[in-house]
């Protein structure tokens, strides 16, 4: 008798941890920039670039929609409507999973999934699934 594995589904949500890390980076760079002995207009230009980048990050985060990640087997995955091949290297720790995929066109797709990107049980299951393969 052969046992078929059912596809496993993961509901991905926009991560607050990632956007907070980006905001922290922007704040750190801004504070560091204020301490530098440079011409005022260069400092102002750099702060404007940092502010614009931060606004872009927040806009992209707010525009993200929930996604469905499905594992068909150990290597074949689907994200939304895109078929993906899981690459052999993955980064898996308790609070973060980084997945490396190849699309059917050969492009690399990387997804960083902190624990707040999905339910606790799903994050734990994803870690176990990746560590087992």
C-alpha cells in the first residue's frame, strides 16, 4: 500500500517584524547621519532619500495581500498561481524561515518568513517539513 501525502498549505500574511526592522534601520541611519560633520544640504538630501525609501517600504507593506503557499511534495511548491521548485539550501531557525525557490523561467525567488507571517502551528509545521527534507 502506498501512502499519498496531501498538499500542505500555509497562509502567509504581511509581516510586521520585517517592516519594523526596516523602520528601525531608517531611524538608525537617520540618527547616525545627524551626527556626521557634513554640509547641511548633503545631510538634508540624505534625509530626504531615507524618508522616501521609508515611505516606499511602508507603502509596499500596506499593499501586500495575504498569499497561499502550497507544498505539493518535497521539491514542488505553488505560491499563488506560480509554480516553484524548492532549492536545496534553506535557512531555518525558530523565529525565521528563508525559502529559496526557482521559477519555471529559472528566476530565483526568495521569501523571508518570520514567525508573525503565519499562524504558530503553520510556522512550526513549515520548519519541520524543511528540516525533514
